[in-house]
């Protein structure tokens, strides 16, 4: 019995329990929840009925364990002794800022302000933070512009290896729009291709619910994936197993069928596309039989799925990172977008919807890069990425740090991220972080990067802050549910105060309320109104309209067409051509694959793919949360029963995954739910917390920083060669 609950009279005082409406603060999805508080502490969450995102996922149910974890960083700490010795001493926030500002100014004086970089990760996906510290230019960004006024253009982060290919570069190249203005009309589709995405493990898993409803209406779901994913299994959906990294060939093969069989939307092709004839010539070679030889997908399946896409009254395409991490990357996604469009499903009921340009949105407070500064790192090497993001490309930071090319980077603030577990060739990044004159880590938990830090700054969970969340046509105040633990601070306030300490704090509100008020500017909604509305406030939206490219509803000049250089859907992208890239959505065979590298494939005959999400963690997060890690105490390598049998490997055995870069231990999951010849290895291991098995298994010791999609700079995580050996 807790002594605090015993009153002086000897009777047991009941725990005070109350329920508040709020938002889950474990990740940035902002699921609407009812939060049960016991004596002011979070006890559990449950879905909030009627909320636009009233869900609690597996990770969300563990919110109390996350918030009250004994591993939380709760005080600013300065390194004592050498790097990676793991010794830090607690300091005050004043001392922390004094140290930080002095180091930033010294590095800027010695090397120029461009020698400083900010890297933000998935842990910093908080809408208020992202939309208020956003660089000017991109339609959306999680990069942090706090050092722009200081003179550094080098803000960067997880966008350098996630989302931007799929959500920004590919759709902009095809039809001049980006993800922020797009949605899939699953609720009115009769066919959905789930392609390189896994809604069952997504944050939030709301599309899984929509897919179940679609099936209940008689709709069809086809999952295209090397794995019979959690989504495919949960829905008992049709599974098209594909060799990792060959999705582009499949998309072009299906385009071949559409073109050869006259199943394209002829009017769309003739009036609104650019490059159709070149595509037809290119796709002519991609017969279903040839595509079968490349992808492993039976020729008859290629034909049947293509015909189904063409025949559907509405076909949505749920994609995500799965197609980004191959040598075909951007072009594979473009091929899939082209398939959907030529079959008549662009801005059409049940297909991909384009938002009206003039709809009411929250205000984004953007900051321009510094005038006259040296170009952001990577802007010359990856110009498409730089044009859509206006940020540095993190893939080239190690070169800048270790080799001073194109100029030195000497100081970094890394926030809400774990670089060493996220990027290929962890050892090169480790050397880079250790070579810095300043490394600051802002986070809720210690990360692999933190061991090399000079300064650790403790951030709050999103249960401890006030901010806002926007859904489609709906805005809600994110209310503080519990006070910040220890001396942890809202990430937003950490950066706002840094700006103030650097002498330009007037550029950003210095309070959470000020942040919310700034977002509401121009909406007609006041802070008081929002605060008084526990269920949020509607942002009035125009009624949806379709095929706006026919009526001039997409272009600023009011003419029919798209916001592309030719005003058409650019199957042949003039933007790409202008930068020297192949304009058609061509297929590139995996550079390290059995076809392109047969010699290597004799030693490493299996295809390694990594990064599929699990329900029990989010990348490197949550391996220290007892009830989550209990769901999966070890990182798994999924391999086919036939491949396992050929190697004498049984389900649950310890195995070594081996690539030309190294050897890492996993536990075998032997299954028929993966295509033969492929191995899916969990990523996210290698951090300082969690079980020994997770701490030891960083899959990115096996990946290759030199193997990437040339258009985006995204690493190839999905198509490398490996061997699996029984552990000895
Ligand atoms: S997806 Fe899960 S963890 Fe994220 S906000 Fe929703 S319930 Fe919380």
C-alpha cells in the first residue's frame, strides 16, 4: 500500500481519478484520447469518441511508461572528460545556454556561421515547432531554421532520408503538387493498392480502419510488398510479393499493359499529359513476362492488377517509404503515380485528391535562409531535394565534418533524433560526430549520439506542452496534461530561447500561448475560442471538387492544367530534365543486387531489406519501455522457410546477418510471409537503452552510404545483398 494514500485517521484515502480530453503525446500524430489521470499522473489512455483521429495505438497505450520512464533526460548536462566516456554533470539551464552560445559564437568566428548545422529527427515532429521554425520555401518541413538569422543555411534532418522522395519530389515532378495538398480518397475507392506502406504499423494506424471499411463495402485491397505485411495479414488482403527494389519495373510493366491494351484514359492522355509517346516506347520492352523475370511477380498477376486499376471506379494508392529506398526511388514512385493518373484516378472520386489552393489553413511562420551565406551542404549534389526543402542534405555532412568539403562543419545541434542508428555506415557518422568541436543533443531519452555530445538538453514529451494540432479542416489545442518532469522543456521553447540568447528572440514567440496565437493568425479563430473548445474548432473548407485540372482550379493563372513547366502531367519531367536527370520514370536495377552484381551475389545470395515498421517500437525509440520491448525483446531477421532450411536455421535461432560491410546478430523469424530470397531486418537497434540484443543490433552497420538514389540522395535500405549464417 502506498503510504501517501493513508490518512491520519488510518482510513485509506481514495486515489483521485479524473479524465481529461486531450491528445496523445507519445508521437506527433495527435490522436484524440481521453486521458485518465490518477493523482495528477497519467494512468492510461483510451480513444476519444467522435474525434477525427480517435485512436490509441499499441505505443500510445504505453504512454505512462514512456512519460515516467526512469531513463528520461530531466536536466541539462555537460560532458565531463573525454567523448563517449559517458560522464556528464548536471548544470543549470543558464549555464547550458552560456556554454552553447559561447561555443556557437567561437565556431562562427573561426570558420564562419555556415560551419554550424541543426539536425532534427522524427522525435521533433511537433506541428507547432515545425511550422514555426520552418525554413521559407517548402510546403512542409521538420527542419529548424533557428540558425538562419545567425548566418547558417545548414538546417537538415530526417527529410534527407525519409518522405521527401515520395511526398515532395515525385508528385511535384509529375503534376506540380506535394503531399501537403494531396490525399487518397480511400473512403470512396473500390480498389486500393497498398504499395511500400504498412498502415497496420503506421503512426497513426487510421488507414487500416479505412481499409477495413472499404472491404466491408466490397472493395478490394492489394498489398504489393516483399512481405505479407501486418496490413496484408490483418486484412487477409491479396498479397503481391515482389523482389525488393524492383517496384519501378512492376509499375512500368503495368503501364505497358494499360498502353498495349488501350486501357488508358484517352482524354487525359491527349489533353493533359506530356511525354506519353516516349513512355509508350520505353514501356514497350516491359512485357509482363520480362517484368516477372525482374520482379518475381507472375506475368498474369501483372496483367490482372493493371486491368483492375484501369477498371476501378476509384483507385487509391497508399504508398510511403518502401519505394523511396531503392536505386529507382523517385522514378519508381513517379511510375506508380503515372499509373494511377493514366488510369483516370487523379483528382477523381476514390483516387488521389488534390486540395483546393484557396482553402483556409493555419499560419506557418517561415524564416528565410541567410543572404550571402555559402550554399547549404549538398545543395549542388542534390538540387531537386534542395529546391523542395531549402535545407542541407544530411548525407553529405560527414564529408563536410571529416574532410572539410565543400567547407567545414564544426558544430551540430541534433534534436529528436538518433543519427547513428538511422544512417548507413554508422561508423563513419560516429567518427564525424566525435570530430566535431560542438555536439549538442536535445532529446527526451539518451540516444546513441548522446555518448559523443558535449551538452545534453532535456526535452518534454508532448503531454507536457501546450501547442496545437491540425487535422483536415479541424484545429485543436494541444493541452498540457502534466507539468514538465524535472527541468525538461518544450523543444519549441528550447529553440525560442536559443534565438533570444543569440540576440534575435523577437523573431519567434517566447511563450507557448504566443506560438498558438501565431498559428491562428488569419484564421479568424482566437486563442480563447480554441482554448474553450475541447473538441477543437472547424477550419471551414470549400466543398471538394474533382478534376480541377480541367477547369483551371489548380493553376494561379486560372488556365486548365497543372503547375508544371508544360502545364501538363509530366510523364517526361522537364524539371528533372533541366537538372540533367532522365525525364521519364525509368527503372534502375538495384546496384547491389543479383542481376547488377552477380559476382557479389555468389557470396551474398540473399537480398537485405530493412526498415519495415513494427508495432512495438518507433525506429530507435521504445526499446527501454518494458511492456513494449516485451512484445519483441530481440530484433528479428525475417527469412523464408526455404532459405532458412537451406542454411539449417530454425525459427527463433540466433543468426548473423552478413554484408560486405559487416556482421550483426539478429534472431531468425522463419516464415512464409516473405518472398523467397529476401531478408527483412528490423532497424532501430544500436542505441544505449533496452535489451542487450537491441543495443547490439544496429542494422546500419550493414548498409552502404555510397549506395543511394541519385535523384534524392536517399540511402538504399531496401535492396542490398547479404547472407544469413547460424550464430556460433
Ligand atoms: S499514433 Fe499512437 S503513439 Fe502516436 S499519437 Fe496516436 S496513439 Fe499516440
